[in-house]
């Protein structure tokens, strides 16, 4: 099935560093969503984006809906140990009459205290 | 308001056994879905439902059945478990917007 290209696949950083990850596609999206999954838990919604160019923050997290509607990025500033987990992007395609979400494969983040 | 709940949290089955994974939501969401998560594979959609009485297949439906008799409940049935169905299963729901909420997951091992 169709998937989003999410990168990087994994990151290992020092506490206090900033983090950036992104998702790209050859298709146009109406919605971009960013989730975090803690070990042993279900994904939790971090940020939802609905308009091209939209820039939204949630604490130390900032996400943007790309102008072309084909990409999105997530930034984490001043990382802390509890940022550890897997971050997923998801989007809903503009084409078609369905509400299924397309998912990236995730970015695994490790933070060294 | 419990959100999305799933039971059981852990399950071990022998090949050929059947079982039902339970999912319930109390947010009056019309859209519910089941995913499986395997290492390196992300979240793959098994089945979904856009409302009571309506279900459809996702990417990986083989070996799984679903039904949606009420808005709140969306059980996933494994009729004859196989080792390839060893995975973590997540139920999710959403309302009129695209923001989807997940349950805590069921970790299934088939031996």
C-alpha cells in the first residue's frame, strides 16, 4: 500500500539538542498528523495540521504543513530524556473519497542524558 | 471518559486457536479501525468501519474478521491463529475530524 517516506529512520542525540524529522510523498495531502509512541503504549497525537503552510506548536514541538501539500516536518527543541520514543507521521490524501490515513514507518528517537 | 480501551493487554495462543480482541470507545466516534504493528513495518491497517453496520478491508485483512453492531464496539476476530499473526494490535477511533485516538494495544503471541 501507499506509504509516506519518513526520515530519518532513527536518531541518537544528546540531551538539549534540537531534533528535526520529516515526511514526504509524491501525493497531495489534506491533513498531516504527528504522533508519538512511548515503549509499550499506543501512539498519542501530538499535532494536527489542516492547511498548507500551517505552522503549529505544542510546547517544545513545532510542526509544519508543507506549502506543496506533499510534505511535513516536526521539530523538537531542547530535547529531554522523556522525548524518547517512536514518532510517526500520518496524512489523509486529498484524492479519493475515503478517510483512511497513510502512515510513515516512524522515526525512533533515543536521547542520551 | 476512558477514550479507547482494548482487552486483553497480552495474549498467547496456539496455532489454530481462535480469539476475539475487544475494542470499545466512549467518544461517540463513527470511524474505528484496527492496525497491527510489527518491527520495521509501521502501522498497517487491517479493517476499518465508518459506522455501525459498515466495515471494510484495509491493507492486511487476511485471517481477520470484524463486525460493528454498535457505535461503541469494534471487535477483531482471529478465526484460526497463525504464527504470522504474532504482533501488537491497536484499535483506534476518530470523529468528524481526522485526529485519531489509539487504544493501549494488545500484544499477541501465536506459538
